[in-house]
C-alpha cells in the first residue's frame, strides 16, 4: 500500500492503522506499506525496513 493514511486526520489515521493491524492479526494478512507518518506507524509495526 502506498500512503494508506494520507489525507486523514489523526483519528482517521489511527483507525486505519488499527483496521490494518486487525487484518494482520485476525486473518494473517501480510501488509507492506510506504508511509511518511513517523509518529503513528511505528506504534503498529512488527517489522520496519528503511
């Protein structure tokens, strides 16, 4: 995914990341994404590649 939280307010950004994390946890879906959101994204990561 390329910038899935772009243009969202902080609450929308949090909710989107929570949804994606839930998909990963509950369904085993692997999620690869690019983001510039250095404040929010690290809260939801299991791995980070720079």
